[in-house]
C-alpha cells in the first residue's frame, strides 16, 4: 500500500503540471531479450563469428539500405537523437541519455535491443519528446519472478521492482533529463518475455492468464486503464519451434486478444540462422543477431503507432 500511495502521488503531481508539451513515456519491460542482445560492432572471429549478423554489417545489405538509412549520419556515426531519451537501470549503472546504440544491460555501446528502432519510430511519429523507460532482467518468469497480484500467491519481486523503476524514472525526469522537464503522460507499455515460462508445466499452462493479469495490474498501478499495450512474440529460431514455444506464442496472442487496446506482434520472421549471426550458441538470444532486434523493435514501433492512431513523419 505504501508503494501504491507514493506512485499515486507521482501521478497526481503530473496531472497538475502545465506549460511545456507532455513528454510521451513508453515503458519497455521483460527479460533478457528486452534488455537487448543484438551485437553492433564486435567481430572477433572466434567469439563473434567474424562479425556475421552484427549491426555494422547487416546494414550494408543493399536490399535493406532504405530500412537502415536513418541510423547513421553522413560521417558514418550512429545518430544520437535530440527528441528521444532512454533510461535503463543495469547491475552496474543507470544509463540515461539520448537514443542511440548501447542502451542494454552490457557496458559500453556494443549492443542494441528493441528500444533502438522502436524509439526511432515513435520519435518520428510524436510531436512531443519521447522517453523510453526500460526495465528488464534476464532469466525471469511471469509465473514466479514477475508474478502479478491478481494471479494470487506471492507477488513476484521483479513485478515490484519493475513498478519501482518506473516510479523512479518518472520522479527523476526533471533531474536526469532537464531539457524535457517533468511534464509527461504515459503513452504505452511494451512486453517482451516468455522464455523461462516454457520450462515449467504449471508456468506454461498459466502463462496466458498470468500475462493478462500482469497487464491489468500494471495498468491499475499506473492509473492508466486504457494504456496501449504491445506484446511481443517469443519468436526465437523462427516457425520451426518445439511444442512448448508454440504454446507460449499462442498464449501471448490469446492474451493480447483478451485485453482491450492491446496488440500482439509476431516476430518469427525476424529470426536469422546461427551461421549468419555473431553468437552461434545463443538461440535464446536470437543468436545475438542485430537485424533480429532491429526488426523486432521496428514491428513493435509500427504496432504501437497503429494502436495509438499516430502517423509517421
């Protein structure tokens, strides 16, 4: 109750804010694939398969020239946007800044996640500044770690921490991003998770209900019953998947269908072979292929724009 009261106070302050246009805040949540595992520039022949599937190389594909045209400037440097900002808490630091490469759980600027292209798209579609609050941890299930209150039992510690990081990000906006101030509105919630729930019978069978409960409880906690929601499919390794993964995918789709103002985003088409990727043993991380993460973010961004009735510039 104490947390809920504090969170309510944060939103109450926002309601009274006037003046500058409201910053559009999107929450990007989930597990390691939301953290981001797409390799940007690491190309060691032994550890990164000689750079196959890294962002520096996939964007050279002439068939994809137009798709990647906006991410580098005329000097070959990755664009740093002045209208889209990111906050992501990692084990080592709280990363804050203008959208570019590197807003993942890894140090440095060698990886991307779905936030990269998602941020580019919603930034282009928004007249107001955009803030992405990423809150994600590897190896977590909804059944236990993110377990929402409506599912009964012990509330998952990472469900609580997710809400806490959202509250912290909103409270610290004026300090961390003084150029955009503290006047905001919650614009959307993006969920990308599912791997860990595949390996427990009860977690698998309850996944759909738990996901519906999680979205409903998050909306309630944020006092945004109509908050637009995107659910990303666990599409690792494409359509040729085992029965457990197929069941998770169906549960994700069904959950989106049961929720109002929500959309399910298929991702299987974005899987790339391990032979064409930097991390050949990391199937759970899309083999680290940057194009996979770029296209996942692209699909999520387009779905959010459609859901909100926005128009890309």
